[in-house]
């Protein structure tokens, strides 16, 4: 999963880098990487929270 994500981010970085100066491309790449990692972390933590809430309640998932 991480390898796929990193490959995708790298691909986006290469696309951006072709359009901009290297320093601008690197900055955009790091911002994109941070946003991607933050959103993935948010989705993961939400999934875990929902799972734990489901386990603690009496509902059958």
C-alpha cells in the first residue's frame, strides 16, 4: 500500500517538476506528500474509531 502511494506521489512530483523549476517542484511535492499522508492517516484513524465503536456497542457489524 505504501509503495503504491509513494509511486503515485513520485509520479505526480515528476509531472510537476517538468513544468516548474526544481525547487518549486520539490516544495509542491513535499506539500502534496504531507496532504496525502495526513488524509490517509485521517481515513485510517476514522476506520479504527468506527471499528472500536462497533465493538464496544451491542450492534452486530
